[in-house]
C-alpha cells in the first residue's frame, strides 16, 4: 500500500503494476475502510481507461511529471460490452471515489506526492 498526497489530502492506495492487475483494476471491486484509491503505474504516454464492471462511480486522475494532467470526474460504471473510455497523458493514474476530486478541490496542475 502507498500514500498519495494532493493538496494536503491523503489517499491510501493499492498500487497496480502488473499488466494483469492494471487490466482488472476496479472491476467487481470497491474500496474498503482503509483504502480509498487505486494507483496505476504505467509507461509514460497516452492511456485510456474504462469503467467495465465497476461497482461505483470513480474519478480518474492522470498524473504526468508528478502533476495532475487530466481529471475525468464521476465516471459511471458500465455493464455493457462497449464502454466509454477516458483518456489522458501520464505515467501514473489515480482512481478515487466519484466526486472526491471536487470534494478535495483537486485540479489540473496540482502537485502530487507519492509515499511508500
């Protein structure tokens, strides 16, 4: 587990590194009492995420050079074969509960700190 800090707000996250874990993401899963985010470690560049078989709305935050580069807010779950995709650029992608980026006033350009 790692800690992600944005605007003095602490998110306890599960870190996804392997292709299998990244592909599964939040499918059929939800955050627990001690976890309020999922951090995906990716190669730098453009990435596309979707909400296939997720249980809850999520904010998807793309991070490039330790700054928020793009936020997709309150993305709804999708149980269809074809789901909307959410794109952005970065080497880290943070998923948090839908609405939390507004709740914690997270904006594009904000600095991000990752602690082990």
